[in-house]
């Protein structure tokens, strides 16, 4: 049962990861995703240390900021995100997602992000329990429950994370706070209903959008419809 929240009933928010996009024409790819109807954009920032992959820095994000008016979220898969946070806010990111596992002082980091004028969010790797959120729920606007181990796109969805999604959704409901729950990794037509039914309303997809033979617009609409149907079935 997808419990209601402060913004009940849940409505699906479809967010592309630009990881699979053609980086040689990233600006045009952002425009194409905007025109396909995405709600927000997620930039997977990887430092080659916290995760084995290395992607892009703030300048790349800044270079496409003016190609859409939709919110940007930086998924900081980096060591010591405190030291980099201001750069991603200056690049035009509205939300910064830090990994609980990468923060020595998560409570302070979230407050720092808010002081920078951005929306703070926490990501949990598959092995990190929901209880890591207990003492910071009052500081954040979104929780990202990773449904793959971070570092690469195109990985298989870890369905056992649905129990954690439901646990986080129950924590949020009990808190009475309007906190969104995001999932990222292996989200596509065959997995989005399970994540949505468990309580996720921010749905990140990369490969599934680019894999759709009918194009980005169809892929976005299809994911949104499937998630909405899952919410309706659970209300
Ligand atoms: C993992 C990445 C991926 C990416 C989307 O570190 O964060 O989850 O955003 O991956 P797919 O292609 O599985 O949607």
C-alpha cells in the first residue's frame, strides 16, 4: 500500500539521468529531454574514488543550464561532497544529493547545502539501512534509495530495495514532513511499478529512456503512466 503523504496522492516525477546521453552534444540532448516532457534533470557526478567511474564537473552542468528551465539535481557520488557543494550550486543545480556513506558529518553537510541556497537530499547505497536517516529527516527534502550500486548506468534493478523504499516511505509519513522519495538505477517499464508501489515518487531513468524504439517522448510518457497506475492501484 502506498501510504499518502503531505502531497497525497503521490504523483510521478520523471527524471532523466543524462549519463547515457551523447556528451558531444549534451546541450541538444537536454533540449530533447525537455521537449520529451521530463520534470527535472539528474546529473550523475562521479569522482572515480567514491565510485569507480569518472564523469563530469560543475562546468559541464553550467554549460547546459540555460537550455531548459527545469530543476537540476546533482547526484554527488564523490568523496567529501562538502568541499564541492558550492561549485554545483554556482553551476545552477537546485538540489544536491549527497551519499550518507560519503559524509563524515551528514547532519552538518545537509545544513551547509541549505545555507548555500540549494535543496538538500540524501542517497543511500543498497547496503545502507534506512535508519541512517533517523536523525536527519528534519533537514532534507528528498531521499534517494539507490536501486543499483552506484557508478554505472545500465545495471539490473535490485528488487530487494523495494522493502527499503517502503520503510523510508513509512518513516516519512510518520514524520509528517513533505519529503520526496527517489529511486535511481535499473528503472524502466518492467521495474517502475514495483518502485512506485513501494512509495517512490521521484523516478530516475537513464538507459530505459534511450532504449525505447519509439523515442524519448514515448519513453517518458510510458514511465509516467505506469507509475501513475501503480499509485492509483495502491490508493
Ligand atoms: C548509478 C547511476 C545510474 C544512472 C541511471 O550510479 O546513477 O543509476 O543514473 O542508470 P540506468 O541506466 O540504470 O537508468
